[in-house]
C-alpha cells in the first residue's frame, strides 16, 4: 500500500505552530518524488541526512584546524591551550546537539504512533536539526 507523500507534509507541518516551514526546500524534492513509495522517500531523506552529517563533520574539522592555528600562534602568550579548550567545547556541544536531536526527532517519530509517516517525519526532523547546526557553526566562522 502506498501513502501519498503529501500526507507526510501535512502531518509534519502540523507539528510546527510557526506556520510555513522555512527549511522545506531541504526535503521537498524527496517527498515530491513522483509515485514514490514510503521506502523511496525515506531513502532520499536518509541520503540527505548523510550529506548534512558529512558537511557538519567537515565544518567541525575546519573549526578545529582554525583553533590549532590560533593555538600555535599564541602559545607563548597564553598559558592554556586554546585548541584543547576549543576541542573539548566543540565535542561537548556536539554530543549535546546529538542527544537533543535524537530526543526531539524520537518525539516527532512517536507522535505518529507508528503510522507510515513516522520514519519520514523523523528523517525530516534530523535533516532540519543538522541544517540549523551547520548554519550556526558557519556563522561563528564568518
């Protein structure tokens, strides 16, 4: 049995009281696949989640490289390693981000009470959290 992808959009959008979803462009093409099964939509979304995770990892590595460079250039003036502090804080904030994302997206999943849109909604939730985390980290670099 196939469920129309627009049902997922309507149900997922209902979870947001703010109205139009600003990140809809992140996932719209997956749910708009013509005649796509739930599995095909989920596979498309999972690929997007993996791509965002790779972007986030690269961005975190970029921040650590930058911290290493600052650390090397200020070592004689600063008693504490800037890199060590930055690395610890970045890892701690990332662990908190992952825990929050899991809890929030699990909440979204279970709000569907096992319905066929649960996995799609969970993946969209993950994608949106990853995108926001990336946006915030990029803003720190600029």
